[in-house]
C-alpha cells in the first residue's frame, strides 16, 4: 500500500543570510558556528539549504532533497478552515 503525508508542518529553510529568522523560529535554540556557513541546533549541524522543521517536542534538521520530496508549499485557501 502507498500512503500520503497529510500533515502541515512549519519549517524554515536556511539560506545563509537568514540567521535571525531561524533564531526567532527556534526560540533562540540555534547558534552560529564558524563564519555562519553552518549553524548548530540541538547538536545537529544546519547547512545552507537545509530545512529546520518544528515538531511537537522540538526541532529537527532535514536535507532539502528529502524535505522537498515529502512536502510541498502550503497554499492557504479560505474555504479550508
């Protein structure tokens, strides 16, 4: 059988120039490392292009190829909610 993920997740992609956005998104749980080409979140390295995903018990890092294969951008339609 095949299954489709139907959950909506909150995520931010690290672009290399959006540290403050990630800092705010993770409630200050992310830290700069080196010259900011990578960041640290809960002992996980966050590289440019990676996604930071909010979960029930914290945050996780996911490589773009995996994230983009499993998620598509949410298009809000006023009649859904």
